């Protein structure tokens, strides 16, 4: 009887460990895409910059705005939750959706709006915009 109780306890501990481990793995980020982001706030003349690895707004007139789109691709066979995070001095100027669900094997464009109403004239703002992919239904730790 004692051996059966010990065996059952061991099996229960293994099952519990497997469940907790699976849960932790499911909550871990699948990938993160990070784009350097910058803008120069000018007095009226706007311009733009095309760059495949950065999200560069170029020169934007004070009080104006600019829109860029980022392509997010879900190459996984399950839905993913994409959480954007903006860091750096550019963060108060950037407007983004909070979280986006992308269905399996689908691509969507995410609008990134830059608004210079609260910016300083003739100032450069920089930072990063990161998009973290998680399994849909799970939030980051």
C-alpha cells in the first residue's frame, strides 16, 4: 500500500510539473520584431525617408502628423497576439493599437500614427517600436 501511495505521488508530481512547464512555454514570446524609429520636427517643410529596416518618418512639420504602416506576418499554424511597445523620446508622439490578433498564416498592416502637436520645434526624436508575438489567449508574464 505504501509503495502504491509513493508511486501515485510521483506520478502526480510529474503530471503537475509537465502542466506547469507547458503553461510557462505557452506564455513565452514566440518572436519580437523591433524597428528603429525617428522623426525631425520642422517649421513647415515636410519630407520622408524610405528604409526597409527602420520606421523613419523623416521631417514632419510642427503640429502635423504622418502615417506609416508596418506589415506583420503570422507564419504560425495558430492565432497570435501581437503586443506593440514604443520606447525612447519618440514614444509620446506615436499612436498605436494596444494589441492585435493575427490569424494563422495571415498578414496585416498595422498603422503607426505620429502626431507632432506636443513636440518641440527643430527637435529630433528617436526610439524603437517592438512587436512581440505571443500565442493568442496568453498574455506576457
